[in-house]
C-alpha cells in the first residue's frame, strides 16, 4: 500500500443498500470492517446520512432511534455506535457526513468569497466538498495508534434511487474513478425475498436495484444478499448472470440468531478474499482471526438462565431509542452468562394518574417492574414520565432491587431521595419545575447561563472517584479517574450535596472542581448507582461497561464475587496495573478494568429471525 513518495494509498469500501431500508446495512458494513480488521488491516469508517439536519442531535429517538454521542461531543447516527462496538474504535463527529454539514461548509465558503466569480453548483462544488471531506476524515486515526488507517468503510444511508442521496452517489462515482480501480470496492446490500417458507427466492428486486445503481454510473463488486434462508448456488448464478457480478462475489446473508455470526458468515463465503482482490490487497490474504467472535456468538445462542431488567423509559415503543443501553446490557449479561430479557416499562404507566385513567396499563406496568431482577432508568429530556421514573427509583431503593440510573435516571434517584428521606416533598429538577422550593437538580451549563442553544455538556469528561472502596470504583478496576461521555444540561445542585450526604446518599464520583456530581451510590443497598454520564456509549462486546456489569452481576447474585476479584485482583487474575492511582488509593486499588478479559459480543434485531436472544 506504499506509493512512490511513501504516501500510503487509502483503500475505500463503499456499502450501499437496495430494494428496501432496514436490511441491516450498518451491521453488514461493520462486519466488513471487522473482517478486514481481522486480516490485520487498520480500519476506519464513515457514515453518510443524506438528510438535511446538520447532525442527529435534534432528531427524535422515536423516529430515528437513539442519538449516539462520541468522545468529541459529536451527536451522531446510531450506526456509528455499531462501528465503534464492532471495531473497538473511537470515531469523530466528522465521521458522520450529512447533507446539512456539506451544504453548510459550501455556503460558508461561498459567503467568505472562496468561489468568487463562479456559480456555485451541486456539481462540482457540493460533489467536490463531499470527496474532500471523505478523503480528509478517512485519514484520521481511530484506533489509538499513529498514522492513517489502511481502509475506510463508507456506508451510504438510505436506498439507491432516493432523491436525497443523488449528490452523494454522483460524488462517490467521481471519487471511485479518481482513486482508481484497485482502491475502491462497492458492496451492494440487497434483499432476496422468499415469498413463503418453501417458495423460491426472488432475484428480481435485486436485479432492478443493481440496474438502478448502474444507471447512476456505479458497478457493484460484491452483492450481499439478505434473505431469510441460505441462497442456493443456482440463485447465486442467476444473480451473477443478471447483475454482472462474479459468482464468488455473491454473499448470502441469511437470518442468524444473533449478529455476531455475520462476520464469520461472510468469512465462510470468502467475502474477505473478494474484497481484498477488489482492493488490490491480495498480498494481505490470510485466514481472518474471528475465533473470539464465533465463540461469543455460539455462547450467546446457548444462554438459558434469564436475567430480567425493567427498562423504565419514555420511548418504549421503539427499542432503537435505547440501542446502546440495550447493547451494553447484553454485553454485561453475556459476561455474566445470563440470557437478557428486557421488560420495557412505559414510565408514565406507573403513575397514579394512569391508574385512574387506564388501570389495565398501570397494572401491567407494575407487574413488569415487579417481575424484574434489576431496574434501569435511562436518560431523557422533557417532563413526560418523570414522576413514573421517580416511582421506579423509589421502588428499587426500598425493595433493594439493583438499580442503575443513567443521566436523568441519576437525577430522578436524587429527587426521590430528597423527597422520601429528607422529607422535601416537592423537591424537583428546575427542568420540570422552574419554581420548585427545593431544587435538587439545577441548570448548570459549562458555558452561558442565559442561553439554551449550545449549552449542552457534551462528550468525554473526567470523573474522579471520591471513595476508594465504593462499588463503582471497584467495578472500574480501582482507577483514580475515568472518562465517560455526557449529554445533559442539568446536574445535582451542589448546595444540596452535604444535606443529601448526611442523609446517606454518597456522591462517589465528582468532576475535577468537585462541583459537579458524577456518580451517586447508596452503600446500604445491594447495588444502587446513578451516573450523570452515559456509560453505555463505551461498552464493547469484549469489554462490557463496568457499571452495566455491576448491575447484571448484582441482579444475578454474582456481584460479591466480582468485587472480591476486583479488590484482591492480581495480574494473574487478568487485572492489569494501570499506573499511578490518585493519592489516597492504596496500591491494591491500582488495577485495570475488571472487564479486561471478558469476551463477548452484541446483537441487532434487523439481522435476526426473531428467535434469537435479542428482545
Ligand atoms: N434532561 C436532563 C438534562 O438535561 C437529562 C439528560 C439526559 O438524560 N441525557 O440534564
């Protein structure tokens, strides 16, 4: 890959989708990345979303699924979460391209006078801007090593033929020509429907979709065909003939019990060889080392003993709204050898008002909550369902049910404690009651106190542990500090902290100023943890998030064993010394993450047949 002049030539894999959306294009692209990574290549990724929004920050999780947050504070499409989890990389906000971002950059240039004299047009100005963006971002290292990656996997959102994606298709067509054959590989993910169980798989939709792609000047190197069952060689031959794609470049991606099977499904059909050949990288050919993933995938299929988590949220109708939390729970459950079952509880259904209006819904919500081994209250904005979340926190606290409160979930736990234990009846967050007499959660922007726009505390921030032997510090491997991602405006009122602490609530993690409460715990409870940050974003299949691991371990009776290992951890137990601890922590507390040795993976409903572990 070294060119004359020692400049490394970047290789690009473009993944497009045809026929219908929701085929699992993101998972396919992530699996392609993983396959290449397991051949020893350094892989990065770019997701193109052809919508006009600048970023996903303002989009409703109801419609679009969760907003994923990156280290740099970028609020991006949830597919970037798939890439980070599969490839164990850290992306930047620029790895998510939107029409809004591209037009904004071109219009800014136009206003600056950079195009003075010319008519600014989609071709060449927008298409050039897209190509420059891709080239610039592809070179950013994302795996913690220096130097640019070898391969950039680009996923084009939407379906071929969408009006919105036209400038991107044009730009990518020009781009493939510019970088040249041998540096660009196009994988088209398409649907091969099987009309009934014994019916014949239908190739026509894929033929049409490839024809559409060709009419736009793009020829696929590889066809990745989604179907409910494995495609026969005669179906592949037909596709090959009509779509002009070599037989060995047609990959059958049939339904599997969980998405960790996808990389090996591709490997078994030699998809990596087809990709490496298209990228002129045949010298790299090796047997992709996917043993860990295969083992994880198989282990997951065999899990029997359930762990039930009540997820008390607002968007319970669309599980993608909490995708990263779902994945983090799964990572932790597999590490604890438990089959994850999520009871989605609509927070407002727990409220007394619902009991009057709709007693059936209220009863069902309470039954789901009471049937759970653990309670999780996720983040959220706006006051709908907040009282229900407070009720859930109270239920978990009083009944000693393991509880993890994330962001708003931490805030409601503090409000509940102030109300129930301190007796401050109308304690609240000023987000929900601007005039509350007992504001235990207040607007605490890092920047302006008068403007809402741009005042969100976003991205990676540091938390220092205050109590060496608290559960969270132990679960994080007794490091002196941790970095996790944030997305909020409100925080625990520093003026009420000592009052709350005297009443038994312990703020075990704070920021460097000591003013911002980051972790709250109840020592007298088996596992009651609230965090102002979102640990779910950094959970990885093979490195489950510490606090999720704590929750599931507590829910399945394994927490003591985990904590014992953590405190008494030695190198032999797999705990890696991580350097200097904060003064005050004893040497035995200076060990790496408890999760350093756990091998597990993640799931995605779009790829499973509904019988798998995913819920
Ligand atoms: N709405 C709360 C805040 O802005 C919580 C945000 C969240 O849960 N992400 O602080």
